[in-house]
C-alpha cells in the first residue's frame, strides 16, 4: 500500500474513531455537549469526507495531496475552536455560551426560557483526566493531526516532484 492510500485511509479512520468516541461520551456516559463541543466535531466530519474523496481519487495524486493538505487545515481549525473553548472554560474571555443570563431579558423571555431545556454552558466542565478537560486535549490532538497531515502532504508533494 502506498502513501497515496495510507494517509487518506488514516484520515478516515481517525474521523470515524474520534466521532465514535464523542458520541459514546455523549450517549453512553451521558456527558452532554455544549455548542462548542459540537463545533469541535465538524472538522472531523470534514476530514472524514475529504479522506473518502481522496481514497476515490488515487489516480490523481495531485488532488490527493491537496485533499490531505485541506484535511490538515481542517484539523488546525478544530484545534483553534478547541483553544477558544478552553479559553471559555477558564474564563480567559467572555462568550455567549458561558451559561449566564443576559441582562436584557424581559419577563416573557424569562418565562419562555424556563419552559425549555437549558443549553449546556460552555464553561461547565463535565469530565477531566488529570485535571485536563476534553477541550484541552483536543487542542493538542487536532493540532498534532493538522501538523501530521500537512507534513504528509508536503512529503508526498516532494516525492512526486523527485519522481518526475
């Protein structure tokens, strides 16, 4: 198996594994995600799709390299979203997802909000390992995957140029 197949397959497997872990945490372990947690899943959906497309385009190596590079950028954007989430968790900056009520609520708005299930606050940390939140782990995980993907794309591009 060549890099043109291995790297996209790895990207697809990472996407499936990561999304499966997030859904397991949510549905089996009852860890309710906030909106930023959901946003952190989107780059993995995108990389899974990009990886599947790349697997179908092995006869077009330039396109595969471009899709792998795009996957790297998607992972890095996920790392940025996770970093923002860590900042909200640590109260480094304000967010509309902090779980606090707005000062501009009318009585009607307040009544309406009491009748619906409240959204999970983004600064409410449900689970940690060694005192580190899932969002913090995701900063490093997504960042590492982004750098790996971009490095693989550069290496594949260089090897293609030396082959010609």
